[in-house]
C-alpha cells in the first residue's frame, strides 16, 4: 500500500465528510500526507499475516482512533463551555 493511494482515498472521504483544519498552525495538505505516510508504514509487512490477525489489528486501531476522537471532542465541548 502506497501513501499516494491512501491520499487519493482520503480525498474522496473528505469530500463527503471534511475535516475542519481551521486554526491549526499546520498546512492541511501536509497533515494529510503525513497521516497517509504513517498508515502506509504501519501496514508494511501485513501481507505475511493471516486475515484474522490483520482484521484484529485494524479493528483495534479503529477503536483507539474513535476513542481518541471522542475524548478530544469532549475536551472541546468543555473548553467551549468555559469561555
């Protein structure tokens, strides 16, 4: 899996569900490319794993990302109430 492939898929996903990069001191495109590179590196060597192991790793990674997103959104809500 190449980062470029992931980048193209990410662009398609963001058409339907864009990410708000407003106020970040980073270039949005640079962040996208970095994320794609990180994931491409993470999945290197997965060809040697059986499907069940790959699915378990993907599910665990997805759960962690969902949880992290929930925590970050909760923190944003708390900060918004404090203002």
